[in-house]
């Protein structure tokens, strides 16, 4: 699973390699430029500039929908 491999790189201190891994070596319009780890869930949250991004069903990076409206 991609999240497990990403977290393994993150915990090993290889931050640039972790970001390059999650991008898959491609530069798309919304590919993440930085990330943070959600303290409650322990999962990564990806950002492009100051906008949150996530992968859609087809695996392309898109702007994230408002999480407060989805719940």
C-alpha cells in the first residue's frame, strides 16, 4: 500500500524521497508540494501551495473537497 511505504520513508527521515514517492516522479497541475501528518489519525495530508489536494478515483491529484461538507 502506498501509505505504508510513504510512512516508512517519513519515519526513516527521508522527507524529500517520501514526497517524490507519492508524486510518482510526475509533475501534474495539482501534485503535492508539501505534506503534514495529521496528529489524530497519523495519516499524511498533502498540499499544493496552501490548498489541500488528494487523489481521485482515477489516481489523479485534485483539489480536496471541503471535509466539513462531506461528513
